[in-house]
C-alpha cells in the first residue's frame, strides 16, 4: 500500500466466509458467564453448517454447558490492511452416547469429522488424549469481513 492510499473494508460474501472456515483448522471460541467473557484458541473442522471440536474437562466446559451460546472466530491475516475474518454465532452441543442411539450417531459422526484432520483422535494414537469432550457448534449466523490495501 502506498502513502495516501486507503484500504477498503467490506463484508465477505457468504460463500467466501464458508470457504475460509473450511480451509482453516484453528479458531477462537468465545463464551460468557455472568460478567466475564473468555476467548480461547481451539482446533476445529467446519462441515455442513457445524463447527466440530473437542476439549478437556474443566471450568470452560462447565461454563459452556450452562450457557451454550457462543461465538467462534477464524482469521487469515496477510498484513494490517489485508485480512479476512469470519465470526460464527451459534449454540454449542455436546453429543452424549449414553443418552441413546441418536446421540451415539451424532457422537460417531463428530469423531469421523474430527479424524479428517487428526486420524488418531480418541484412539490409542491420540496426541491430545485429555481432550475427550466432543462438541459441535451450529453455525446459526456466519458473518465475514475483509480489508484490502489495493
């Protein structure tokens, strides 16, 4: 960008926002409880309107299970004025196989999706065996923004 040239900021077309979600596998999940908002990085896979991920047992999980509305963000940054960002707003679900065959199928489907980037997920070859809580976020709203320097 040359001196005097101003960047342009605009909405990212929906198809481009979905493509950004599909090609990346690290994002940030934001959740709130009472007067506090937390944001944490997390590995994920986006597939058919859902963000699939897993986490470990702990405070974050307890908070999210009581307040299941979350935001999820993924960015691609080339420079301060060349970037794309997508935010997903939605509800988080934790499929629990002990609740019956429907949830067992949702759990199995989620594991299959997660294994597309980590074939050892939830097997004896798992590189992060402490992350046993599988979840998915319904992408109720997908909003993309971008900046361009030229």
